[in-house]
C-alpha cells in the first residue's frame, strides 16, 4: 500500500486572543498615545450571521511590522462573544492586527480600525475533526503534521485544505470551511504516514480513530 502523492509534501493554507464587556457596549481603543499611567484597550464582539458568538475565543493582538514576530498580547472573549484586550504594552503608534481563534470556527485575522470605532469580527463556522497521532510503539507523537485533502471522485487534491501540528499529547484539532469527504493524513519524520477518509460536516465536531504511524525507510532523491 502506498500513500497518495499528495502526502509526501503538500503545503497547506490557513483560512480566514480579555476582560468581559457587555454586548452592545464595545468600542476599540484609540491609537493615540495615552497619558502616563492610563491603560489602553481594544474592545469588540465576535459575530456569526448578525448574532454574538457564544463560548470563549482566544484573541491575540500584535503590532504590524515588516518582519514577523512583533510584540503581542492575548485575551479571551466572554460567553456572550464580547472582548476587551489590554493593549497598553503595545506601541500606541503601531497598526494592530487581531487574530481571533474560536474552537468551533475558522480562525480570522484582520486589522484593528484606526478611528477608535468598535471592532466587529465576523466568524465562519467550521467542520471540526479531533483525534490523536501515535508512533509505531503506540506512544503519542508530538509535533506531527495532520492535513486534510478534499476528495473529488475518490482522488485527493494536490494541496491540503488545512493542516495543524499535534500537541505534546499527540492530540490535534483540525478545522475546514466546507463539508464533504476528506483524506486526513498524519506524517512525522522517520515514519511512514497514516491516513484515513473522513466525512466532515460544517457545524459538527467529529472524533477520528487514532492515526498510527508505521515503521519505514526514508528515501531521498
């Protein structure tokens, strides 16, 4: 049995982090320099089809720089979808980029408004697959790459729709924006990849059986 060509090397692409505030009372902090000792906040609400998004999301606010790795701060939304992130530690003159990550939705990245107005982040619900990757000895495999390839008439696309890395316990949470059949593949250096087909549904979380890597020989050319 051989893995599809797509499993060998297929770059994926990512789709589109706080103190609680009440919905309808959110406003973004001004970029103007604050007086000494005064705190600055970035406030807003997470929305799906005009309604606040329930549950907790991680929001990371970073300074926009030419080189990656700019300063950043994190916070969480409250159960009603509102958030209030303390951005005092960031450069008041810098443009800010907001990364919103809710476990049931596709990640979203956008720039914070410069006019001090409220920040409204529209999220798209995802099809979610959770599972784990094991080494050949059945121990958890941390740092393995798990990717989803959309299937068309049984043939996987060349490039991954989405991909993630497993955590220290070998667990992963994979999100895609469209439902359907996918080839879900796990790979890690030194072992043969493992894969299986999964039917994913938007708005639903599925649990996959463990993906067990196999002993193998690496061939380079």
